[in-house]
């Protein structure tokens, strides 16, 4: 599981190093981010799909990967992800296409790993 496993490992390692510095502003921002995506009036899945769409329009590959992973974990289907991709493409225009390609590649990698873990 190449890209997915490396992304998760690097993200966890660096977040730990960042938070260990004890900077209160950074800790507060991380806490706000975590709180925002919790279940509320909108489901966690819907919030993650919204985050995914915003990340695609803003063209942040790390953010796109994170929200795909979180959306899948919250139960988002392939069809729901593709509807989110289509909204992102409409809002962001053709410049989103390279990020769409990488998003689909990651989604397929996640699907393969899910299939393997079910066996």
C-alpha cells in the first residue's frame, strides 16, 4: 500500500512533532479542526465530503487525501465521492483535473486495501 501508508505515517509523525512543541495557537487550531468534523447537525460523512470539495478547489493534495480517507472511514461510497468530485470540478474548473486524477488513484488504493482486509 504505497502512497496511502506513507501519507498516513508521515502525517502522524509530523503532527506529533508539531504538537510536541507546545505552541498554544497551533494546538488550538488543530483542536478546532478536529472539533469541526465531529458529528453534529451534519453527519461526519457530509462534513468530510464538504472538506474534500473545498480541498479540491483549493488544490491541496494532502488535504484531499486526508478527507478521502476520513470520508471512506465515515462510510462514503464511491458514488458519493464521485459526486463530490464533480461538484469540486464544477466549482474549481479544469485546474482541478490533476488533483482529481490523484484523488481517484488514492480512492482506488483504499478500495484495494479494504478488499484485502476483508479476505
